[in-house]
C-alpha cells in the first residue's frame, strides 16, 4: 500500500472503499490493528513532536481525515484520492457488522455520551453487538478498571474517542494487551453518534468546508482554526523535503 509522507506522517493512499476493505481484512486476523485518522491539526502536532509522529506512523492504517490533508498531498504533487473521514469510515464499519457478526466496545466522551450513542446505533441496527462501554474521564485506578473490562469482554472492534493525541498514544501503549482486533482513534465520532454534536450538512462536507461550518457554530474555535493556514504554509515551504514513500 502506497504511503504519502506529509510533514513526516505517512498517510495511506486509499479511497474510502479501500480503507473499509482493509478494516474487514484486519478483522480476519488474530492480532491487534491500530487505525489513526489525522487531520491537518494533528499532523502539525506530529510535525513538532517526533515521538507523537512515531506513534502515528506505527498505525496499521492512517487515513486523511481532513480536507486540508488532501490539499497538502496535492501541493506535494502526490495527491491522495479523497478524504477518508474517521466518522464516515467508522460508521461504514458499524454498518458492515450490523448483523451482529462482530462485537464493539465504545470508549471515550463525557459520562452518558457512550450510552446515548449506543442507544441511537442499536435503534438503527437492532442486531448490532455492543459488548461494553466507558466514558473518557479516568484517573490511573479507573483506567486500569477500563483496561480490565475491555480485556474481559475482548471486543472485535474498539472505538477510542479520547481526542488527539491522547487516543493515539493510548492505543499504541495498550493495543497488544486488550484482545481487540481493531482499535480506531476517532475523536468526536461518539458525540455525533450520540447526537450531542451536529455534523456539518452534506453540502459543506462535499465542498471541503466542514471546518467553516464548525467555525460558524463555534466562533470560539477561531484561533484553533488558524492552524489550518499555518499547516498549508508549512507544507508549501517544506515540500521539497517531503517525498512519497513506504513505511518500513
């Protein structure tokens, strides 16, 4: 599988269908697979943090969650085929196992959010097999309880929704002890499934303006959004040092 090196993060050159196929193949194997979904903000963090960049690149599948990542690949003359949003990929995966053939565990969000997400998803997919959940608020003692709960229930699929870079670091640290076959770091997806956060309308998504819609809804995100033009300029000026490549 071809990788596109964007400021040190090796993003897989895949379509949504390719990515979903890979997830299904991972589920056939008796080992843990990590899936990361970086957007431009996350890649900028990794660009400044070599250890986090190494963590991201340890993933078995790394997809371009944000449209900014796709634009960056075009600047680098190594265009990714399309955006593969973590929420969309995860939702398609849930639909693919909605017959109950695979078990799921949801980890993250504020107290009550996972339960609400599970209620909504099981209303849509009555046969969906959910074996457990936990919120994302924990100290060291509660974290160990969560780990033991996941190990006991041994889900096929574990959605880790702690936000970046916490979720990626947590997955990399614990994936081999949990018994899950597929661990996905998908940030705010849990809130969208729960209905506590509204996703941008489809017209904004197709136009690559989902970030703009979020800014309209949450003006407080303005300074956070300034990372987007900074990301583009960084890619532009450091592009000569970035090449297509394969992870070793």
